[in-house]
């Protein structure tokens, strides 16, 4: 299986790839630098937007997007206006939002984590209805809530708690409430930490192993059904996209590497792609109407659009080296 870089952009901590079928692009974030990237496969052209603060999540809507920043969800209009507050979570010291995903009814599941090097917690997994309002905590007592992905039929979601090295499955009813749970997989020590995930059309779960040089595939019964070895040590998350959802896009990190490590892994931090021989599950593309994500207040953050070329990407990386790691 051939793995190739899609974009020349090198992220410190690339995360959260999502395929947008309306624009035929992959959107992904560099968390500590607060930069949103939108890459066109084939050309590799990447349009980047600096949002001025660490950014954990980007989920597109028909006329904008939802962002996770700190412990707030923001609505980002498509017209270039600044992001606006949408939903605030109960403030907990030294915590932030992390990975999230829509269900097929337009509800958002999103987890939290303790900032590295800080005391706090426990983390949790929350549900937000399309109209906003108070978020509902579905799962409590987590260590580090990470990847979330839905089964093709939309009645079961998978969730990673990195601290316990587990991928768990949760059955839900029509209201989005959990009715049953089980452990899909326990990642053995030394294999890397489970991070972002996605689901293919056959219902198998793809798990990025941060520090493990691989993306691993598990069947719905928990059996290990494949493994994609990578030329980078720190894959972070993955998503299917492209024509027929045949391409698996993988975000990666470079901020755990020293200079020697970066020279040995020149693709670290880049968006990678391959065709694994299976398609993604179309159901994971469900998104709520943008009209249901509204607000009248305005954030103080002023966004900046720019297109990164190899030359400007180098300047961006040099400018961002002083940003502290927040993973």
C-alpha cells in the first residue's frame, strides 16, 4: 500500500481531518498554532486561516463551521467574519475540548481532556443538540477523551479514552442516550497510544496509534483485521474522503521530534493519504443545518486567510516555534 503526503504544510500537531464533499477538500487543524488548513487533494493546494488561539476541532457546515477552542464551541461563518460563541461548557480548571463528531441527527458528541502538565479532571464525553443549549455529559470519569466515530447504521459510536488505552463501543437510542457499552479493543503497551479514529463502510474501526507508526483496523467484534504502517511515528487522526470515499487521510505530528527526528521523518506533521481498498462510511458525513447554529455576539479573534506555498509555509513554521505544546 502506497502512502504519500498530500500537502507541503508541516504542522506541529496536525489533527481532526474531515472531508467536505461540497468543496472536495480536506480540512484539518494544527492545534497549538491555532491554524485551520483546507487542502485540495491532487494539487496539494492548501488554504490556511490563522484563528489566533489553540484550536482542537473543525467541523464544516453548509454555510460555515463549528470550532472547538478552549472549553467553548464557536460558529465560524463562511463569509470570513470572526467566529461567534455557540455553546459554552462548564468551566473546569486546566481542561479543554478535544475530538468530536456529528451523529446522523445533527447532534454533536465532543470530549474533554486535561492540559498536559496540569492537574485537573476528570474528563468527560458530552452531547450537544443542534439548537445548542446546555450540553449533556454522557460519560464521566475519563482520563483523556479522544477519537469519536459512528457505525455506518448510526446506532453505535466508538470512542477512545487514551489514558486507559481503550476503544469502547456505545449503543444509543433515538434520543442519543447510551443504552449499552462494551470494550472494542485494548491497545497493548508499546504499540502507541490510541488517538483519532474513523469507520469504513464495512463497519470496521481505524485507530491511529500515536507513537506507534501505524493505523490499526478492528472489526465490529473487536478482532484485529489490518494495520497500515506509516513512515512517521506520530499519526494523530484519520478520515475517509476523495472520490467514492476511497482515500484514507491521516494527520500527523512533528512537535514530539527533535531536529534529528525531523530529518529522519521528513513527512512528520504533514497530511498523508493512501487507498486501503475499502471505502469510508457515508453516514459519518451527517451535519446539522447551519441555520441551527446561531449567535448574536462576536468573538474578539480576527481571522486571517492566506494560501501557503512552500516558501510561506517555512515562514509560518519559523514564526510558530515558540508556541507551547498543548497535547
